[in-house]
């Protein structure tokens, strides 16, 4: 399948972009290939956020490819899915927010090559009124500057700031009638905090538990939930010098109104 697109307004016409998708089914597997040209205009925040917006930003322009496999197998009451994929993206004028003194600012990085591998594994099973679901995602990413950035040759082939090489997420849920118990675990690898890759934030594990129950209240769908966040009391930072909350509790009600 081939798609071609051009966006236009009263003052601007984007370059021609396209995407091509190819699928091939073999037994329990689906092999797919996606390729295309990408063109992304800066967002309103990228341009005008105060402080840090940059009205001189250039649009991102490049190519993207993905090659993957989707495999599915059912064994009695259990369904297993496995989806590995490889991706590669070559982007000129990559837009990234970076620290500039006391605030962050949007800027273009001349050319970035982002590539990696991702996997997604899922298990579904049921025993009478009990339902089990597990989802396990992993990713390995290299996002490197391949051309002169700020006229500094030492930054070539360096990993972009705050882009971890490794990430893994596991989410397990057990449901019984209207009750649902969820445990999620997130691993984030080390992240460089400088363009020269000389400083970094360490990796961290983050675990969360959520217990919820759904019921009808005066004809409206209602959910009562309790969350225990950061159960391992991990001391971590997403951005340098900005520590995140330690173990904390959350309780609430979700109410869906139907007219």
C-alpha cells in the first residue's frame, strides 16, 4: 500500500511525503515492512513556549523504515503474542529541547540517525472467572548525531541527551469479576545529560501497584481505585537535579457520565 501526502495552507506548502507498507502472512506470523519520507513542522510549543521557544526552528526532514514480525499462538485458554521489530530513521534538523542556562530551549540538531530493536510479548489466559494478562516490552536504541552540531566535531556519533539505550516495561494484571489488580515495572537505562556524553544519570527501576473495582452507581459506570506508586522507594531523576517523588499513595474515583 502506497500513500502520498502534501499539506498546504495560505502561505506554506510542505514537500511531498510518502509511506509504503508491505505485509506477508506465513502460518501464524505476519511479516511487515514500512518505509517512507517524513516531514514534521515545529509544534506551537517548540516555536513559542516562554521561555525556550525558538521561532528560527527548521522542520524535521528525513526517512523512516521499520521491519517486523507479528506472531500469535493459542494453546487452550492461553494466547501468546510476540512482535519483534527493527527500525531506522535518518532525520535532518532533528528538534530537541536542551538546557540553556536556567531554562530549556528548542533547537535543531543537524542530522540524527536513530535505530534500534523493540520487542513486545503478551500472554492472555483465563480460568473460570479469573483473567490473566501480561505485557512485556523491551527496546534498545541508538540515537546519534552524524553531522557537525554547534560546529563541534567532538559531538559526532554521540548519543542524544536523555535518550536511554535500554528500556523495559512489564505490566501484569489479574481480574476477578469487577476487581482488577495491576503490577507494572519500568526499567530505564542510563541517560547522558550532556551532548559530549561525559555526564549521565544512572539507570533506575520503578514499580507501581493499582487495585481497582468497577460498579454501577445510579446508572453511571464508576471505578474506585487505589495506587501505590514507586513501591521500592527508588531515588531517581528524569531530568538532572530534579528528583522525582519517593513512595506515594493515590486514591480516586473515575465516573463516566452517560446522557
